[in-house]
C-alpha cells in the first residue's frame, strides 16, 4: 500500500519501489527549484529508521532500505510520509554553488551529426554550448554524473535511439541538459567533446559550469 499526503508545496506519493526500496515522489514541476527541494527531502528521509541510503532525482527520492525492512511496512511508509511532509514544508537553505570553468576539446563523435540534425554548423554548435552557464540540478544515473540545466535551447535534441559506448570525460547533450560522463560505459547522449573526468567528482548540486573551448585536455 502506498501513502499520499498534501503538503503546502506539493502532493507526495510514498510507494514501494521494488523489493527493497521506497520511492517518495513530489508533484513539483521538473527544474532546479524542484531539484533543490529533492536534495533537502533526501536529507530528511535519510534520518528515518530503516533507511540506509537515499538518492535524489528531479522530482523524487529513492529510499533504499536495510535488509530487515520491508517496503510494504505501513509503519515505515507513514514515517517516510511524515518526514516528506516536513521536508517539503521547510524553507530551502541558501544555495552557495561554486563556479567551474570546464575546458572542452570539441572533438566528439557526435558533433557533426548534432550539427546536421539541428541545421547548424559545427562551429555554431560549439559556440551555443559555451554561450550559457549551466547549473547542476541532480547527480545520479552513475556516481558523479551531474545533470546540468541551462543548455541553450538551440541545442535541445532528444537522446539517441541507440546508446553507444562513451569515454570517461565525454561532454554530451540530451534533451535540455548537458553533462560530463564520469566513467567509460554505454550512454545515449550526444557527445560533443571531452574534458578531464576528474572534474566530475568536484561537482555538487547548485554548482555553475562554464564550458570553454580548448585544443586539447
């Protein structure tokens, strides 16, 4: 059985998520404000007895439970609901995100295909990727993978239909976001270039990124 509640900010749903987790979902619209709220929610939920780890998304938080706990436990679901209500009603802390200058060698395998799909030159794609500062909203998918909003709308492009292997440090775009791949592996984003993968572990929610073109990294 799931639980639902009405807070001063949004409706929340608290439901079992597989065999060993609970998903706490808000009705906030996806964006940086919601991401900040989910970061606060994750901290609140982490303190609920039986929760071993929380992972915040854009509008939800996954709570991974201790081995002895069941996601069907009504008492646990009520405790998570009460904690979520308190988190959603609490004032947001001031954000003091750091600024990062990210050097990028724009030599990505998908640069030409992105330019063709968008009807732009490759130089225009590179210029647009550097044009606006982007802000880290969520860290997830894999460790240190930072989803950044603020991408120039001219570069908004759906993810690839077929994922491909991506190098660590790949700088890529998908939908209205940009990101740096922290490790080698499959990915469905369009790779525009590369930077040092070591930068990924420095990024936190609220940090602001500026991409700057360089010849090599």
